[in-house]
C-alpha cells in the first residue's frame, strides 16, 4: 500500500512475476481480497461507466479506478521455442453494482496492440468474511481471447496500481456557525434601520424602533464524497503487515497467492 500509514487513502501496488501463475495455462478468473479494516468506496471516482459503455469499451476517464499491465508468453508451432511475449494494458473503471448487496461494480479492460485485441468484463466489489479478509473484487471471467488449437499461454508478469483520489480518509464535514467579531457587531448596529421593525417607541419625530425582526441563520451539515477509493485500516496489525490476497481461477479450481503490505504507524 502506498502510502502505508493507518487511516490514510492509498493505492494498492501489485507486482507479480510468472512464478505466481501456472505454466502454459491461462486463468479464467481473477480476484483481489483486502484485509479486514480496509474501506473501499468506488464513489471516489465521480463518473460511472455504464454496462453499455463497458461493452463498447468507452468508459469515461472520470470513472477510472486504476491501471496496470499484464505480460503473456504465447507458445505454439508458429512462435519461438521460448515463446512470444505480448504486453497488454489494463484499466479499471467504476460501474453500477452487478447484483443487489454489492458495494459497486468494477470494469476490467484489456488492450493488446500487437494482436489488436481488446475486451472487458465486470466484477463485483463486495464485503466478505473469509479469515483475515473482509473485502474483495472478483472477476469470474477474464477478458482474454480464446486460444487456437495447439497454442498455449502463460501469464508472465502482472502489475496493478489500484486507487484513485487524495491520500486522506473520507470525512464528514460540518459547516460551523459563524460568530461575528466585535467590529462586525458594531457595523451591524448601524444598519439596523434596514431591517424590518416590529415595534416602535416614542411619538412623531421622536419615534424610534424598539425591536427588529432578525433572521436566524440556518446551519447545514455537508457530507463529502469519498476522497479515496482505498482507505487503510485504522491500526497496524500485531504482525506489522496487512495481508493482501490474489485469487487466480483456472478451469479446475482457484489458487491463491498472498502478499503483505507493510504498515508504518505514525509515519508522516
């Protein structure tokens, strides 16, 4: 996590090499699980990519939640023995929750310029209760192209920078009542004649206003939108690191890879 201070908005930075994935076997699903205590709020991205925009690969830039890159080694008769490496650009966008109960939806969009391939899929952002993990984003379908017969591929490298917004936690902002200073009070007394008078005293030319109608100022509480997509837990764990889990699904099951994010209490 960067920054890695408790209660701060942060970015999740993942960097996995090919050893995290099966050789010559393409994943079918992908997920990221966050430790309990993390807060994920997709409203830090003001825009929303509709399902139609995601299908047409036209998500607005203000709906972006992150970016990254994935390297793939492709093997087959028409490729070199060591395989041909292809590099795809990855983008993540905010969309509506796919199902009731989901916190939000997250679009994953891949573009590979060499093969002129692009594709997208939508996964839910949701709360879970799975050991140390309390929130996850999961795509049950990775938008990769089907491989022709005799062609295999391996994910060789994965880099992700997931996060958007400022490095501060979401807060509730209340507009305080303004207390006029002494000088302002004196200036207000001189302007009382401009306010509606509700009671007078004296007679004729000596008649003066005894009471004015005053308007009571109204105070309104304003709730700010989330300032960061990811907010770190309020405290560092006893082990000193927050666990992060990578979920990689294949046709015969899901494999997990766990990483740790150092927590530095009191860092500035």
